[in-house]
C-alpha cells in the first residue's frame, strides 16, 4: 500500500515538474542532482474496521532541494505547486486524497508533509459474521391504571 502511494506521488511530481527535476525514493548517497525531490514515507498505520475493511494512513515527507542553497522564494513557489499537484495523485486507476498538508523550510530545504488516508478491503466477509442474531421481545402494553 505504501509503495502504491509513493508511486502515485512520484508520478504526480513528474507530471507537474517534468524531467528537469530529479525524483529520489531511496537514500541519496552522494552527488545530489539539483533541483530534486526525496520522498520519505513516515510512520504508516493500518487500523482494522468492521466488514473486513482496514483504514490505512500513509504520511509522507517530501524534501525539495532547490537549484542552489538559500533559494527561499523558490522553495515557497514549489511548496504551493506541491499543494496543488499532490491533493489527488493517482496510480493504477486509484485516486488518493492528501490531507494535513504543511510545509516549511529548514536548512535551505523545503520540508513538505502530506498524509493519505484510505480504506481497503482485506478479506471476503460473510454477512452472517457481522450481524446480530435473532432475538424475541415482548411488550406488555397494559398500563398500571388499567389494572
């Protein structure tokens, strides 16, 4: 699931910024090509829900390295573009919705945070497993003053 979200984000970055911007998913060892992006999944979570569904949360940190250090306005412009292009990235006919969008500039690098929350069906469910069994109930309609 995380891989699909990262692929959707990577595709959205490529579509928005083109071939002049390098996109890294794995570690950058040496020789960073600028301008470039680094996509980092953070602490993802899966919460089980009823009817065989799971709620998945995939927070990402996207680092942007500008053409030269100290390019504060360039980082702000890229942050605005990221906000627009990463709201609904798609992969394999699935659109993901980005929420909790925040960005700031730390040590001349844009730090862009976004979270993708979605549901998945984890198993075939049997309707009988998720229903309340039959029960009988009776109501005595007689009032006290009628007795």
